C-alpha cells in the first residue's frame, strides 16, 4: 500500500446528479468542476455528471476550461471568472462561453452577463445594453446555505431585473439554492459541492440524499507505547498521562490532512480514534485503546468519517478540505471506481 489511497466513486457522482435533477424539477443542471472538480478530478467528474443528465460544465478560469475542452468536445463549458483579452481569444477558439461583469462585451462567443444582487463581488448592478452574443443572465447567492430571507431577496432582485429577458437562459442557484430554494431554479442551476456528495450546509449529506464520492484510506505505519510523561509530535502537545498506545499514520498536512485537524476522529481497525498531537507535514498520531499491528487499516474520510466533521474541527468548510487533498502520485494513490468496477 502507498502512504494513502484516495478513491473517487463516479457512481456516487451520478447518483448526486440525479438527486439534484429531481430537486431542480425541470431546470437544467450545470456541473461546477472548477479547481479540478473540488479536488476530485475535473474530467472524471464532468463525464459522470454529463452521463447522468448535466447539460453544461462550469469552471473558474479559461485555463481550466481548456483542459476540459481537450477531453470533451462539443460540450458547453462556461467560464465563470474573469478573462483577459488573450484568454478571451483562446476561449473563442475553444468554443467556450464567458461570463462578463463589466466593460465592453466581447464578440464572437456566447456570453453570460452577471448581475450582483447581493454577493458584493463580481457582477454588474444593472444590466447593460445586451448584444446578440448574450445567451444567459446570472447571479450568485451570498448565503443560500444559511440565510433564506436574504437569498429570497436576491431571487426577487434577479427575477425583477431579468424579467424582460426570459428568452435568455437565467441561472442563479448553487447547490444550496438548488436544494432549498425552489424559487431560485430559473432555467439552470450551477451545482458543485452537492455533486461531490458533500453538504452545502455543513451537515449530514445523507439528509439531502447525497452520497460522498471521495474516500481516503491509509494504514498504521508504526505503533508504540508512550509511558506517562512521554509525548508524540512537534511541540509535545500530547503528553501521555498513563501508558498509552499510539499509532502513526503516514499522512500529514502536505497531503491535505490539515494542521488544524488535531482532535478530529478517524477510523482505525473499524473504530473511531482521536487524532492527537501536532499534525506534521508527513504524519499524524492517533490514540489507541490497545496495541494494534502496523498495517491496521485507517479510514481518514469515508463511512462514519465524513469530511463535514473534519471541517468542523478545523474551523473550515468541506470545500476547502476537498480542494486541499493532494493527489500527487508521489504521495498518494488515486483510484477511480465506477459502478461497473475499477478503471
Ligand atoms: C463555485 C460556484 C458555484 C457552485 O457552488 P456550490 O456551492 O459548490 O454548488 C456556483 N456559481 C458560482 C458563480 C461559483 O463560483
């Protein structure tokens, strides 16, 4: 076994896409696969989502879109972030669609005009004169995961501003909007986090019918007994009060197991065990209740060990943890599983 193994289950991605399509009740699902598919692998996830009924892909940069375009001809790809003039030319050549948030509307490629209805980031406060290139109008929610009233206000502002253009594709919802705000469906929803089976609300993903696509496994590389007063890790932040068995897992913050995860739980030989001491670049320690053999299996993310719990401990969101899981083959093995077996 390599130091650790990351498994991406494309069957789960398809399942989540179908769950979102049911929630969207006729609106299109556009799969957001920016940041290499939230760390899951953009091309694999894109193929799975398209196979399950998604009708377009959304990314943040022209560079990300070009990577997808090489693998996926003829699929709609929308670049949501800003593009330089050089990137606009590349986008035209690659038949991409761009989002515009001000300035002159570029020519020769399909455009989506973005309105700022309360996000306070990219976007225009009013619609400009639209050109025939404009195929879509969009906005983005600031707090669809936690503030229903503000989200509804954004929906109302967007609906009012775009009412004369209902022949264009209007899209507003992210995952949280798609799952909780029927009024936000319009013609299409841009969903990321839920596609990966992670809860946009930071809660139990299963409550929304979502199935995590990513799991992460390793095994104990060493097991040792700390006598009272002995410690493990940098800074001696965990000192044994009584004879304590600890296991060393060969995964650290360079692999994406963040330094803030001290105190979280992972599953060791089937049981939840606490991560103790400072997480190093390449290793962390778990407190055991007995001696276990080196090689005992460790589940870092998987059944009973949801990314949402780690995010709570680390004071962050699953988005950030997922993007940070390092998949370099020198550090971890990545396995893609499909419903029909392994690729
Ligand atoms: C990232 C992003 C999304 C997807 O958000 P999720 O919460 O992951 O569903 C949608 N729209 C825009 C503009 C984004 O940047």
